């Protein structure tokens, strides 16, 4: 789940994991037991933004058809809204409690499932590409804006099937547009653009050409889709890691200039063992939890 404030100055991202794919502890475990490496990752962007990603053991996990709980935080579907209750401790350099609630209200739910590989080892499920979001996490983090929530499912590690991918979601009149581009390990490519209406239906959409975005601070290559001749640009930096960049990017689609959340993931870098000790500093392991 990602969201951006109406004035564009603040943003938030929440990712719930079973088998925390970016956790060094999960990789070091041999990925044998996904339910023993669960996490609700929370990141806020803007002045005073913070980051929390704690790898927790199986004792912290509780699930039901309408609820997903990991330790002190949870996601609950009430039939119309996704309610995210947060109670986490952020990592360095701003170590503090992140506590409050995020409410995501979709304009509609979709029925789209997109396999990202020919064998279906990775699947993208865009539940609600067009949503309203309300954030109340204290310390000046109280705002409303636009957002979305989706899910990715996989039976193999990302770096086993992909070398690189980019993803972007942009609000457009009457709905949202999502782009998914990837280079697979076998050299084949994924190139998908989907336009979702406010009612959750997909609309016919001609895929615009790729356009480069300036590299991130860590030098991660970035690209998105844009009308021919338009140069996309980063409007706001969000998460910047040696293998991953998330940012607010401005592009033009069918003549409409829009700003949306964009990510680029370099799996060749992520594949390297040198990265795992660095990630362990930002992703602590808490194996035990008691409700």
C-alpha cells in the first residue's frame, strides 16, 4: 500500500510480508519457513520521515479472512475499507515509536491477476489501484490523499526469476494507470500497462514508450512510461537503497501530466551476499512474540 498527500509533501508506504523477501534473516534461513519471517514494513516520507521493518517469528503471526496481524500491528478489511493499525519502532537514525492508523478506501475492487512469469511463479494482484487514504500517525503525520493497495505472490525468490523491474502507478482522469516492466533471468521481458477505471474495470490502453528517469542516489537505473517526447522526472525522493528506489515521479500519459509512486528494483545487486549485512542493520530480527 502506498499513498501520497493531496499537497504532495508527504507519502507513506506499508508492505505486509509472509516470507519477508527483502529480509536478510529470511535469506540466511534458506527460506524454508515463510511464516517464521513475517513483517509489516512502514515508511513515511517527507520532513521527519521514518522507517520500520522488523523481521518477526511465527509466534507473531495471526490470520483470518479479514485480518492480518504481525505482533503489534495489523491490517483489517471491514468490507469497504482497509484499516491499518500501526505500533512499531523506527530504525536509525530516527529511533522512535510509529503509532496510529491508516485507512484506505478503494473506489472499487478489481478482479485482475497478472502472472509476471510464463510459469506463474510470480503473480501481481492489483486489488484497488484507485483509493483515498487517511493517515494519522501523530507527530505531524495527519493528512489525506490518494493511494492504492495491491499484492504480489510468489513461489520462488525474486532474484531467481528477475534481473530488473520497474513499476509505477499514476492517477489519471477517471481512474489510474499502472505500468509493470521487467527483465527476466532468461532474457525475456515483461511489458504491461493497465488502465483501471474508478469502477474497477480495465480499459483499452495503448502502452506508451519507455523513458529514462535520472538514476537514484545509489545509482539504480530507472525508467517509466511516458508520452513520446516527454521527459519524466523525480518530484520527491522516497526510499533509496543500493538495490531499490521508490520515488514520486512526474510523467505524461495521453496528454495528462500526472505524479505517482514509482519503484525500480535491481535484482542483480540484491543477489549479491555483500548486501545482506547492510540490510541487517535496518531490518532487526525479533523471533519471539507473545500476545
